[in-house]
C-alpha cells in the first residue's frame, strides 16, 4: 500500500486529503500533519467546485449547514460586471457577442446574461435542466466560510480513511499544502510576476454580486510543482492572488491531477508539472487581464488580446480555468473591443439583429423578475 503524507492546514490540506482518500480508498494510506488552525473569513468559489463536491459526496444541504454557503451569480471588478453562466446564445454557429457587436453594442453585454439580471435584482433560483428554459443558462459560484469549509473537508477525509499524524513519517508521496510557508518545497528559485500583478484581489462584499478590492499578494511560482516524491499544491506552488475563486479552482485542479496520475513515477512527474504550469499560467493571464498591468503582457495573453481586438475571437489553450464568456466580459471591461465581428453575423440584417436582441433581453428580464428574492 502506498503512503501519502500531506503537510499543511486549512482548505489546501483537507481538500487534498479528502480527494486522495476518497479516490484511492484501499490503495493508499493518507496521513495529514496539520500545521496550523483553519483560516477565518469567507472565500469565493467558482461553479466548477460543485463537481468536486459531487465526487466527494458533499450535498448542497451539508455544504450550506457547514459553511453558510451563499450563491454568487456575478463578480464586479471596479465598474465591470462579469456574470457566470451563458451570455446570450450562439446563432447558426456564430457566438452571441458578434451579433451584439453588429447591432452597435446596444447596452452592456451583461444585459444579456440571466445571472447578471438576477444579481442586479437580488434574486436567485437554481439552474433548470430543461434546455428550453432561460434558467438553463444560469450558473453560479459560491461564497463559503473558510473555517467551516476546511472542517467539512476534514470530516469527509477522515470518514474516507485519512488519519492525522503528529510527526513526519516516511511516505511514497509527500504533499506540501502549507501555502507560503513552503514546509516541504523551497520557495526559491521564484518566478516573480509582480511586474504584471502587483496586487491580488479580496472579497469585499458577500452577495449575489460579489465586489472585489485590491489586496497584497506576492505573485509568482516556484520552479516546479513536483520534484521526485514531493509535490507542492495550491499556493505552495504558485500565487496569482485571485480571491475571486481562481486560486481555489487551481487547488482543485492540483488535487484532480494527483488523483489522475497516482501513483507517481518519472513520466507522471513530468506530465504533472506540464499541466500544473499550464493551468497556473492561464489563470495568471486572466488575473492580469482583470486587474494587472497590460503594457507588456505575457506572450500567451498578448496573443489573446491581439486576436480578440482584431476580430472578436477568443484564443483558448489547454487547461483554461475560465470559460470563453468570462474572457469576453474581461476583455470588454478593460476597453478591448473588437474592430470587426464575424462576417457570418451579417447574414442577418442589422434591424433584425436589434429586434432579436431586444426580445432576448426582455425574456431574461422577465425571468429574473420571477425569481425569488434572497
């Protein structure tokens, strides 16, 4: 039986323990050396976290009870709103924002998002599985009590067979989940991203429409996430300062990669490092686009900006944290507007496009008005 030792605290350590213990039950002994109490305050999570909860057997009711979980429909960065879920609908294979551009941008793009319309009204309802319903376009993140969430993951991990240890026994795989302490993995050499990201963001308002404000963060990453039998996950590997849920999503991805590549070997180590670096740098690019310095962006982000500004195309790479719609809203929020749209959108006369957009917006407004207040 393989032995896994996780050193750290809070959500980082216990998400790793819960994921590994649940997935490898009977195949691995998962030990946790807890180094500090759970953090206080609230943390933001992206919609993708719901998939992890399903795999761990965490129900919505259990999550709400343990963490006082509250839905998040959209995020505000300065004056810009970025909603979750779909914005408009593609027509004949052409993305919605091209029709919005062809119609002369008749209002903020978020006007065609049910999540944004509902958040502005203080209303919420669960997404519908019926593709004919406007509620099927809805998606939502979460705001969670950090200490309560760590404790919930701890209970899940221990129930799945993980155990606490006071020392640092030998192990086949050692997981550094200690954040900036770097208890197992050295913090140098450090790739510094502070020229692009001098600050991170922190959750400043807990509501359906979460507002984020600048917060100190030493952004960057260590050279490699995994070396030999030791791996750094979460902020022990890299920091983008994304209090908007990006850091938590990256942690979730780290845990998923460990499970997929378990047990590790030379080939698995190389693949883990490739995927971890790719995922972190894609999330870094989004952070730079949202609140960083765009004067000399990384090459990957520069290409995204060039393609979107030129023709409204969103370049996607492997291991993207954010969906295409999030990139579109983020580009527009920074004043990056396409100079032209997909010529296929011109198959529909401009007056017909404006009429179509007006009807679509009215349906979304009516649906939002009919949702319960929260």
